[in-house]
């Protein structure tokens, strides 16, 4: 006889519960040379794998979940920094909000990450000495003409997937941060100069168990956020410049054009043969302060304006009688050497299945809001000959001093770079977020 349930008792539903989470899956490829990336600083997996030196307790690929998570956290801060401008202590509020999402020593994060390398990268050492890529990769250049670059020092064309799992309500917040990282960031070192840039092949957004596929980063509604507090770096308020004309099929070709434009401005001219001395005052300022020169300093201005484009700056003198190698760096609260990340990003920007040369200007603090230091070595590099704190006015400069520096044309250095690109025919627009 059939069984009958007692009154008021119901069988549980056999309909499977939908996954009340958001899962983002990105299929990515490294399209410009990636510097480092492996768990051992300064090494690549290609290099160590070829030499049989990869530690047995480490993964044998350069793309690691910890690095991707670090990039995601950084670009989440940049993407949403303007939210915290109204707070009395915006830096502390930003850090607390970040820890609440991604975790800290006191609490677990809400975002889980998985990385799978689907195609290992190949050696790309030829880029190290090939202009204009050598401008971005100069730290890897051989120390003398008798040395050859390490062919395994950089890699390219690694393909990998990133899977992020999070509570459903976080999906709308994490997705734009990932889009910002893919568009403006990269993997490995020297990403502000375009190394380790990424191509997005596809993205699958799974919400409550249902897939929604998109092939390129979407743009959230076109509205400008408030300008961020002066000590925060933010995407709202930033500026984007790109070169019009036909897009490039290869990312390195677009990257080369961006590097040439930036390098020309930093040097003051695109014609190396026409440069007797730099039109910028940093080198002559160091000669004057050190009291050493092969030829007497002649620049009418003393200062370090290019420091506002990022620190450290390494200055090498080639003349006998000039100072030794000099380093201009930021300092932390303990007066220890510290980086000041460049607000300028030079890289290929993905547009559909092609790329355009792009230079972005992040809405970033000026370097004179922090302490900067000059260190000058002896010619043999064994002893520090001069240490001097750089006052803010020696970086910002007066309008009259800026007018005496040809490439700056009387403008602050960042505005002068924007003007330089517009003179080259580049298109300028505010970043919409």
C-alpha cells in the first residue's frame, strides 16, 4: 500500500540549490615582456626550469595567485579611492574597507582566487637591448658591451585563467577593479612602463549558477567620480591619451609607439644626435651640488622636476671629472629609501582584437608631498660622497624656472607631458569609471 506522510510534513525539494555566489573567470595572455614574476625575486620560471633549479616546494610557473591578488587589491584601491575623500581620515578608512573585503591578519578575506597556466611563456630576451623596448627594460641591460642579456630574464605569451569566487553582492565591485587591472596594469615588475601587459580573451561571469560571457572588459556607467584626497591615487580624475589611426595587430608594436613618445619627452628631444646636454636641469644640479664636472654646469635652473614622474631616478655620468652614479629616491617615515610609483603608464590598450598606443596619467599625489633625497657616489661607486634632502620647491619649481626648461614650456611636468602628446596628434580624454 502507498505510504502517506503525516499531516503537515513535506518532503524537501529535489531542486538543487543555486549557488548564491559570483564567480568570475578570466582567460588572459601576457602580450608584452614580463619581468620576473616567479616566487624567487628577480628570477623567471623559464630560467630556473631550464637550469633545473626550481625548488621542489614551489609551483613552476611565473603566474601566481598571490601576485594576482596583490594586483587586484592595488587596483581596487585605485578604482575606488574617490569614495573615501569625504572621510576625516581617508587613508585609514580605505585600508579598513580593503581589509574587510580581501582579508588581513585579523580576518579572512571574502574573495578566493585560483590561477591555472594553460600555456607557458617563452623566452623574450631579445627585447632587452632592442629599442625602444630597452627603455622600459633598462634594469636588465648588460653592464658592459662585452656582456649579453640573459635570454631567460623576461618571458612573453604566457596564457592563464584567473577564477575569483566571492559573495554575490561583491561581484559588481570586484569586476570593475579587475577590468582596471587588465586595462592599465599587468603582471611582474615594471608594469607602469608597460611590461607584462595583458590581453583579455574572454570573461565568464557566473551569478547564482548562471553564466554570462563577455569577451572584453565592460565599462561601468560613464560618470566621473569626485577627485580623490591628495594623498590617494585614484582612477577617477585620471587622464587617458592614445594615438589615433589604424590599430596595431601586435601589442608590442603599439607599446613601442607609446614608449617612443614618453622617452622623447623625458629626454627632451627625439633626436639623440642633436643633444649636447639634457634640456632638463637634474644633471647640472647634481654637478653643482657635488662640485665636480667635466664641463662647467650651464643650465640656468637648479632642480629636479622629473622626480614628479616617479622615483627612484638613477643618473649616470660619462664624462671624466663628473660625479659618480647618483640616485634620487623618496623616503619613508624612517628616512629609508622608498619608491614613488610613477603616475604615468605607458602600454598597449586593447581595443577589440587589436591594440592602440596608450599613456595614462593617474590622479596621483605629487612627489613633493613626500620627502625626497639625493645620494651621489664616488666614481668607483664604493662610497657615498653626498647626501642631500631635496626641498619641495626644487621639484615643483616656479613658473619662471619652468619657462626656462624647453620641454616644460612653463608648465608643471605632468601637464607638459600631456601637452607634448597632444602636439604629437594624440587624443586626450578623462577616464570614465
